[in-house]
């Protein structure tokens, strides 16, 4: 029985020709043309014998085509075209006839340029990787429907800024090119994935911090100087945070204080001479920004300038007045006169009128303070822990006397929490309370003992870790890093993971602080510290039980070393 002779691309009959014929028949029936991996050098001549007008998918990849066949550009219903891994050197202008094409893959060919007509197609995915393309046409910005663009492994030296017009672009791959900089317009795109690794990029634009939808960022193998290498190796989150921090620094107003200590010339503008003022660390807050700021209306251009020894609380916004008060004095006064749930409205109203008077921060009381309002606070619903009205009057009268130094109280500062606004009693007022009431005297004695124990704890940590421990011990231990280091110092490799701040993220989140504290307490249990000597997590995280923390540390050292610290 004789076999039928069919037309093949090379003009003679063969089993390969018969397989191509079957592929064309299937394409006419199904709408999907698959001629991949058949070593074709040209489009099959016998394809005209079949009705391919309804073909929507065409795959001619892994062949030896030198150009895109004109016959393919006549398939107007084509939606997907794959021509990767051929030897195509150019794209014909007639490709603009494919009005329905949304997927085009011409990677792994020998393209050196793109025709403008290609940018008129309704493409959603364009893959041009592993070619020899030296530049992208500015008309690339006309591909308004483009979701994915891959131009990796080419010879691009720059990206046209018109790329910022691709408002639907989600994935951009420019890996392994010759790029030296990235256009800022990329930051306006809703990118989910960005890969510009293996280029010559030195700096990532600060505006890239606005890529809030970004999930994947590849920057490796670039001579990056901004951000520095130690930030880039930590990945996307650290890079974006670094850019955000630098953007905030560069956008600070002229009169706003920086994170550096305020110099004497700046303090003189604020009416304070000869003192150095530092913002608080902000530990435990959501933002890493410093909280001490100065508004423009306190600049020297103001109509009325305070005298060198006087300043009012309006000069310190965002609660900086409370930071100016010695911390231990705040704790003492709160324990005497205030309840934790003092009326918020009363506190907010008092904040605008209260003044602070100490020798360390020489502010004088302003005449605009309401005495009635102060008296109402001091006599508020009997929340004075047993202090009589006569003693309060004595305290109030003593405030008219010259100010006393907070250092004379022998109370070192410790962790400061946001508090209700109030006027700080001077030394004479406190002495009158001490001499007239046993409860107050006992409370002061307890506070002295606690301060001594906290100072002993600081000394113990210094001796064990051989590093300086900050004066504000509560804030220093809040993130649990020092306590975890102590455990590994006493018993090496006890804790395999310790969450520590980095240059990109100088402040740990509260979740990581809690994990460090939990790891410390678990290690104490494993090392034999009795449960009754263990402190609770909130003693560390809320800075409310430094005495309990000191007991736990002493028990830990004694159980591990066998010696009392």
C-alpha cells in the first residue's frame, strides 16, 4: 500500500513532514499551533492548505528561524506567540497587524533593536531576555496594558523615563545589562517584583521608598554605595527602611532639631544657655524618629524673644516638657498625688499652662498658670495617698521659694513614660511632706533603696559584660538584648538567636523585644533559676520592675558561677 506524499518545509516527503501536517490539522481544529523543536528554518509552505484563521496560540520556539514569518503576522486572531530560542535578528513592521496579541516571547534570539510598531500592540507580557538590544524606544511607554516586562541579559545602558507611563506594570526585570542608574519614574509604578541585579548601579534613588507594593527586590552584584552593602545584603525590607530614614532626614525643616545634640547657639535661640539638650531615644514607640523638635515660631525671627533664663512650655512641643523633668522626681510626684487614670481632658488642658522650675533646666513659672486649676488637681477626689490639705498648702507655698536642683534629691533618672501634666514640687515642698507624713517618708525611703538596687544591677551588668551600660537602665534593658548577651556570656551558645538592632533598623519592634525577653526567661529556667526568683516579662518591657529584674540577674549569676555577684 503506497503512502501519501506531503509537502514539507524543505520540499520533500519525510516522517517530519507528516508530523508537521498533523500539527497543522490539529491547529485548524483546536486553534493552537505547536511547531516547537522541529529545526524549522522557515515557515511550512503547505500551511496555506489549512484554515488557520482562528488560531489564537502559536508556538514556534526552539527552531532555527532567522526572522519572524510574515505568515504569522496574518493570523489576526493570534493572542499568544512564542518564538524564543531561535536566531531571529529583527521584528517585521507588519507585526502591528496582530491586534489581539497580549503575550509575546522573543527571548534567546539575536535582536538588536525593536520596531516602533511593536509598541502599538495590546501586550500584557513582553519577554525580550537574552538578546543584543542596546536601547528601548521611547514609545515603550505606549504599552498601557503591559503587566510584565523582561529585558534581562541584553546590552541596555539606560532605561527610558517613559517607562513610568506603564501604569499597570507589575514585574520589571532588567537583570544583567549595563545600567548605571535607574530613572526615578520607576517609583511611580505599582511594581510587585523588581530585578536590577548584575548591573553597574551605584545608587538607588530615595524615591524608590514609595514602592509600597514591592514584594521581591533583587539588587545583588552591583557596586552600590547608597544604601551601603551591609544594608543591601539584608534584603528588601531593610533597603526600603533605609531609604525612608534618609528621606526623612533630608526633609527636616531648617529649625527642627536633628538627632545630634543641640549646640549652645541653638539653645540660646530657645532661651536656654550653657546646657546641652538631647532628644530621648524613642525606644518602645512605633517610629524611630526623635521626639524633640522645635517649631518655626521659636526661631530668632519671632517678635518677642524670651530672656536668657526664662522659657515656657510652648517652646517644647510633642511632650518635650515632660522629658525636661528629672525622671525620678516624676515617679515620686506621681506616687504621691496622682492616680493612673487621671482625667485625660484635665491633663490636656493643664499641659498648655503648666511650667517647670528646676536648677538643671532653668525655666521659671509663667504668670499665666491657673492656681485654681492646680489646686483642683492636687485635691482631686482624695487621690493623695493620705496627705492632708494643710501639707498641700505648705507644698504650694514652698513653690514660691527659689528653685532647688533635682540632683539634691539623690534620685537618678530612669525610664520615662508619658504622664499627665503637672507642676513639680520643689525640694522644700518635698521636705515638708516628708517631715509631716509617715507614708510619704516611708515611700521616699523605699525609692532610695530601689535606686540603690538598680545602681547595683547596672554595676553587675558592667562587670559581667565589660561594656558601658546606659544611665537609663530601664530603657537599655527594654529590648532584651543586654540580658540575652548576659546569658551567652555566662554559658556560651545557650541562646542561638538574639534579635539585635542593625544600621538599617536601629530600633527593634515590640514583637522582637518580647521574643528576646522570653528567650532570656526561658534560659534562666534552664540554668536553674527558681521560679519564685524569676521576674515577669512586663517588668522588663514596661520598665516597672527593675528590682525584680535585678533579683533574677543575681540568681542567674549565682546559679551559673556558684558565686554571689
